[in-house]
């Protein structure tokens, strides 16, 4: 099936290309001067069905691709300042010119209404006033309503289902990807338009050389705005509650500043605003050491797809300082500093079901968890990004002091675990691109060092048969120290030959690390080492030398890319205690091919195939056993893991800013072959011994998603639909049984927001989830959950707003109904709001969440925050 789909996709793409007709042209006035911002509309002959469109650039030029049968088409110009012309031309590639005379009409009275969405070249401008409602406060509230744009719960902004590449305010990147604090605190009344820059190349020197298929977002402020922001102070009860936020901002052409202090115990995790949300950073981190190695862990339930302010029992304080200053016209200095302290408590009950072909193992326990987080990070960036060259240097220093405590209660015994997880790191990232005659030369250098000393304590100790000759003992103590150094240096060229761009690059990376660990057992009167089998003194070195050749061909709206990386990789590991080690060297060739095609002005199709060889992370290698948590004892003494993956991605999008309709479709197929499988020995008390085994296995993933959204301006109505399906098949090894697994997930999410009259706003959102796990083609579980959310806002006498939020959750073992009430009194003159908030009116006390792995189902019951009432005063700068 997958080969048929691949062939069909290429056949359709070829068919589109073979029938493509490319029109170029220029529009001038009667004096021969170029006219920009003239709409170019393409119709079939003798028809008013719009096929494609474009807008002339500053040179008065346009280009349009059309694929239609027939011997002729009509090309029409449209502008409020110039006459309308319509020409019939032959249906073949050609150049068409227009000379327009001014067209001035005398009107007795008229009303000018700006378009909700305007397109100029590759930039879409969304008029904020067309989408804003009286209840909205931040620009994020308005962006959620714009067609083609989504905002995920964590703050990530998607355009046509793909995360945005950059987030700018007035063309400057103040936050370096941590834009949620801006979008969540910038008053929408100070913003004129939201610009989506399609095919945005953030490196200016590469703009005419290397194409980009990603979009970026730019916020255009109103002309008079330079200082803005918002804040609030609130207090309430059940228990004593507080909520404080003051976030002033300043945006000018040479200086941008943002400072913020936020604190609350109402269940809002404001530390999410400090996460990097842009995919550029994720791509960089893929080959670097992980920021927080998960060597030791506190068993916690997975976070539910549920409003966090209903279950998160927190006490957080966040301080954030950001500044960007232009030292010269081209040189920028940016500093981003933040610190937060968060104390969290969580009470839950979890039911773990492990599936095997012959039986199912079920374990239940309740968890009372406490966590104290102190996180500090400073990032300093010096950059020049102009048409002549780019220079960017980023110095990053971070520290994380995390302490966790938990009480785990089950039918066998009560266990207390405490975990200290400090993490300290420093890194420097340098990149430069400079011209050399008609070509470009590129240098990059990245260096990092981090240190993680972990301590875990479990009372009483588990794994008695392994650690204490079958006798119970009061405490086990696990210590792990990990030090890592990583460096990567590369140099490359960029040169063009006609429509082809070549990007050869050579580079070298090295990673060195030292893992030391010891497991101690405390009996009634003695603390002794568990033995050689439970200790590690592991030195590891990994190198990669690579030659990467990239080729890109561009012709109008068609782009074809090929990537031909060749790499020589080595891994050497030696454990002095276990007297074991390994040396591995591999020559890898990881080719990739992708294309992008724009046609008819509305459509875009992308596709890509890649083959990838990946070696496992040295962090996961340990010849001696490590107690990862009180119920997991892990060992990986096999050769390091190797994975070979074929990956196919296809993407189809349609966007029509004239009708405000946007849609996209994504398909992903992945076939991965692994040399290792992990054996899970599940004991009767629920504890697990996990070991890596040299057993080849294959995992296959199919993933399909589609989304569509429509904005109807007359009713300020936004309609959206999201559908996704994924299937993952592989193998699992549990209790000496190797078997096939198959997981399926389906989601359907229609939503609507509308303002039928000026004083009433209605929103309705439905989410349907379907989850299925199968073992050896036999269904193990079949879970369906359904969520309804209804929101109503009413406005009385301009100053009074009432908001009602109703949520109903239909689940297999538990149904829940939530109701919230909000009253807001607005003083527009001082931009002040007084709010009364009553959350969880019916005092619902629990919620059930379902999650799955390849061979297990986790059913978690979260104990929720009680009904709470508080008063809040908000203000906007």
C-alpha cells in the first residue's frame, strides 16, 4: 500500500508539472512607470470562476502558474486607483503586459472597509480589527480566530498545520523563539496587522540563493505605539489564591525591551512561556546532547489533554528580562534572562496494564508527588544579518536545581522516593556567512559542556532477590554523575549556476563523556555497596566526520532539492569497573530528495523521501545496572543501538485569502529497522527490570492529518475542522515473550466561533479521541472519549461582560461536567478591567486520562483543584 501511495503521489506531481502553463507580465501606467499592488486575476475564457491570482511587486511584475484545459484564458487587472482591464490570451507560457489609466469615480458617499486578509507577494496580512472581539485581551486571543492559523495549548503557533519558523515584532526577533510571553501579554488593541510571510528565508544573504518552504510571523503595531504590555493583580480563596502579572514592553526601531514578573498559585504554568517554540532550534538539538538527560526519574503520570488550571497545584514565581539594541545600523545585541521557582504538588492514582499474548498484568497505585524547581538561564546574542553577510554568536548559560519527592501506595507496600536532579550547562554557537567573489563561504562552530550529579533514594528498597538475597531492606541509594563535552565545527560554500544552487559542506564533531554510578543498600544498621554489577565507570567518545553535498533547482514555482551526505562515525566506550567496552566505526550514506510546487496561486504541494542511519545515544548505555526509579532497574550492556529509517513525507495545502478559506493535508510514512529490542521483566509487585537484547526488529508508522478553516466576516464566524489518524506497528518483549504490537489513534476536532449580534459571542468545540492497542492481531483495549466545550460571552451597556464556560467529558469509566463563570467590568478610559472569576462551580474532584505505549495502557485518575473564586484587576499599557 505504501509503495502504491508513493508512486501515485509522484504521478500526480508529474501530471501537474506536465500541464503547467507559466505566465509572467508587467503592469505600467500610461507614462511607463511600474505599478505595484495591482491584483492579477486569472479566469477561464467566458467564465467568472477564479483560477489563480497574484499581486504585482514593486517592479510592477507578476507571475502565475495555471493548469487548465482549453485554448485560451482571461487575465484581468483590478485596483481601486486604476481602470480594470481584461485580456484573452492563448493558453501557453508567455509574457503579458498591461498599461493602465487612472480611474477616478465621483461618489456622493462611500464607506471604505479594509479587507480582512490582504495578500502582497508572499505576505498575507490579517487585519486584527476584523477578527477581534470585545472579550479578547491579548493578541494571542485574536490569532486563534484567524483562518489557517492555530495556537496550541503550549503557545506554539502553526500556519497551515506547520509551526512558524520565526516570530518578529516590527521585523525584529526579541525573544529568540520564546515568543509565547509576547503573544500572551501584548494587547491586541495596539496591533494593526498580523503578517504571515510565506517561504520566508530568515538569513538575508541567502534570500536569492536558497529557498525556504516555511512561514514566519510578524506583528505590525499601530503607528503611535512604542510602549505597551499588560498586567493584573488577583486574590481569592479555596485555598488562599493569588495571581500577579506585570509585563511591560517597548518596541522602537533601535531598541526592544520586555520585562515580566509573574506569580500565581491558581494552576497557570507560566514557565511554558520560556520554552523555545520554533522548529529551527529543535532541528539543531537533534544531533546535540539532550538538555536534561533522563538517567534517573520520578514516576509521574503523563500530562492529560486537559485544562492545566483544573489539576495543577502550583506556586510559581517567574522573572524575565529581555533586551535588543542596535549597536549600529547592522549590528544587534540581544540578552534574554529568566529565572523561575515553582513548587508543585500532585495527587493521582494510576492503573498500569501490561499486555502479553497469554495474559494481562494489572497494577494500581496512588501517587502523592511534590516537586521544587529552580531554573536559571541567560542567553546573549550578537548578530549581523544583512544582504552582505551574516554573523551570529550565541552564548548560553543555564542551571536547573530540581528536587522531587513522592509517596507511592499500592496493595504490596508504601514506597517513598526522593530525587535530586541538578543540571548545569554552558554553550557557545557561532555562525558566519560571507561573500567570496560570486560565491559564499560559511563557517559554524558549536561547543558545550554540562554536568549532572543525580541522587535517588527509595524507602523501602525494592528488588530484594537481586540486591539483598531475598531479604527486605529499608532503603536503596542510587548515585549517578554524568559529564559531557560536545563540539561541532563545519565549513561550506554556496554558489549558483543558473537555476541551480550548490551547497557543499565539510564538518567534524566530537562528543566525550564520563558516566559514574554506584548503588548502595541500607540494611538495619549498615550501608553497603550493592556490588560490581551495579556500578559504572564508563568513558565514551563519539566522532563524526562528514561531507554533505546539497543541490537545489528552482524554476518559477517549482523547487527540487537533493541532499547527499556522507559521514564516517566512530564510537568507543570503556567501563573500567565492568571491564567491558566496544568500538564501532561506520560509513553512512543518508540521501534525501524533496520537491515543492506552487500552482494556480492557491495550491502548494510538497513531498520528500529520506534514508537515515542513526546510532544510539551514549546516555542510554550502561554495562552495570542503574536504579532509574524505585520500580525500574535497567541495564544496557549490548552493542550500541543502530537504526535505519526510510521516511516519506507529503504535504498539500490550499489557501484563498479572497474567500478566507485555508486547508492542508499531511501524510507521513516511516519504516525503521532496529538492531536492539528492550526486554521488560515485570514482577508481581509492578517493578520492572529492563535490559537491551540483540534482536533485530522493525517498526512502521503511518500518520495522516488534515485541517481546514473558514472565516465569514459578516458574522465574525470562524469554522475549523481537524482530523488525524496514526498507526504504529512493531514488536515488544515482555516476560520472555516476543510479540507483535499495533497501536492506533484517531482524533476528530470540529469547532466554531461566531458573533451573531454585537453583544453576543458563541463558541463550540468538540474533540473525539479513539485509542486502540492490539497484541498479535487481537484487540487488547478499545477506548473512546468525547469532549464538548461551549463558551458564551454577553456584553451589556459596553462595560459589563458575562462569560459562561461549560465542558463535558464522556469517558469509559468516568464522566465529568465543569462549569465556570466570569464577570468583567471594563473602564475603557483607563484600560482597566475588574473581573470576578468562579471556576469549577460544581466542585468536580477527579478526571481520568488514558495513554498508551507499545505494550501497555496507563489509566490515570487526577485529583483536581476544588471550586475557587477570586477577584482580579487587569490593566493594559
